C-alpha cells in the first residue's frame, strides 16, 4: 500500500506540508523534498479575504501536474461559489473553502463532491463551530484554523482546542468519519495537543520546510500525532 492509499484509511493521521513556506521559484524541487507527505497543502489567497496574496488556478494546475503527492487546496478567497469548483476540476484531491466566504456552503460542498474532490470547510478563529453540526456529513474535512489565516510562521492558538474538542465530540456522537484538520503553528511542540483534542489531519508549513530534512520532519510529526491522537 502506498502512503497515499494509507492516507485514506480511517484512523490514520495525515501530515500535509504547506507550500506557503516553500521557495516559490523552485517549486518543483520543493515538492520532491516532501515525498513522504500525505497531501500537499496549497494556500490560495486573494488579498481580499485575507491581507496576503499567493497564486491562483494557473499555478495550482502546474503544481497538480508536477506533484507526486495529491493536493489539499485551502482557499482563503472571496467568491468561492464562483472559484472553488475550478480547483476540483483541475484535479485537486481536496478543496476547502471558508464558511465565512459563502452563504451556501452545503450546495458548494455537493458541487465539489460531484466533480470528484473531497469537500472541506474552514473556520477562522472567531467563527463558532456549532452552526455546522447539522451539516457535518456534507463535508469530508473540517478545518479549525489555529492561527488567523493569511500568513505562515505564526504562533499556535491553544485557545482553539475547546472548539476542536466540541467538534470532535459531535462527530463521535454522529459516528461521522469526517477528517478534522488543524492549520497554523503546528510543530513538534504543538501537534500533540491538537491530536489529543481530536485532529487527525495536520498542516505544517515552517515546521516542515524550515527543517534541514523535510521528510524527517514529516515522519516525526506523524509519529507524535499518531501517539497523541484521540480516537
Ligand atoms: C495560514 C495558512 C497556513 C500556513 C501555515 O493562513 O493557511 O497553511 O501556511 O504555516 P505555519 O505552519 O508556518 O503556521
Ligand atoms: Zn492553509
């Protein structure tokens, strides 16, 4: 079984390095450095939903064509009803949009799934999770942001753990197999608290690309996350 098959097994812990911390002009080489990853986390920012700008569909299409690892696209953009389906169409394995960016999250998730992508919904730190509870099974992944979205290298917000635990409890009650993702400030020293609160899918930018050997950093994070994961 390849690591990518393993990533889809229930109970597995996934490590998704964020290329926001990679060298943008050497992207092909950077992607080769994280071959042990489960997914490549691709942060799309529009300088409107967040005060930072990265890249759009044209760049992501090239990353999709080049990456040996499937893509986990995180859209930090407005107007997701218009733009998100295009990322599913170009072949991203997973497309996550922010709940704050649409009034029709369920309709959009259904559209993404019908194109063949996993549908993800993300929550900024100030956004409560309870309104999502009736719709949990409309999504394949729920992303609880552990920093204010927009930039890499920020400090992990431990005060998001009660929100994550609330969500984990609700998912257990429903017998849901939705993946619970955290993004922002994940490192060797923070991953265990997020895993203990129920996260099973971890985005890490600076902790992976800032390491001398990114693949080793990924293995270490995976071992720590697996050890601490609350089933
Ligand atoms: C922040 C992005 C993250 C970012 C994480 O808005 O969504 O994916 O790259 O970077 P680190 O792991 O450095 O906090
Ligand atoms: Zn992200």
